[in-house]
C-alpha cells in the first residue's frame, strides 16, 4: 500500500490505489481489466476525475472491495496482506501470460538473429 495512506485521510483515489496495490496490480493491469485507458485510472487515483457508476461497480468487483468502502472509506476495506503478499490467482495468471508472451517474442527474435547470422556466415 502507499506509504502515506491512512484510512482517516484517504481520498477516493487513495482507496483505489491502496486496493490495487494490495492485489499487486499495476495501473496498466487494472485499467485493462476494467476497460479504461491507463491515463483514466491514473486520473481517478490522483482525484482529478471520477468514474461513472458502471466503472465504480467494476472497480469494486475487480478489486474485491465493497462499493461503500470505495466511495466513502466506511466498512470493509482493501484486502490485507498476509505474510507480506496477497495471493490472487488472476494476478498470477496475468503475470504468467505476460512472461509467456515475452518468451515467445524473444524466441522469435533469436530465430531472426540466427537466420541473419547464418546468411552472413554463408554469404
């Protein structure tokens, strides 16, 4: 969670950021899950704008928090960390997909370089 987070003084944006960080999500990951631009989510977290009702509900659902807490800070809040880490299968699967995509990209790059090297050595 953010270092300067406090339930007593937290803003709407602070609560979004706190819940997102508790799940180990980046702004990009969360924005993709709820279908908004990363800049839009950043504006919400900075309290420069607020989401529409349908996005509020999506945020609460994806972040596994109550809508009441998200809007007011009252009631059940962000997930708490257990032994320094919140385990979320969706987050882990998303990270694994990212690693696999990067592996594929790197393997294709290596094949292209090998092909160029072979052409250089033969030619």
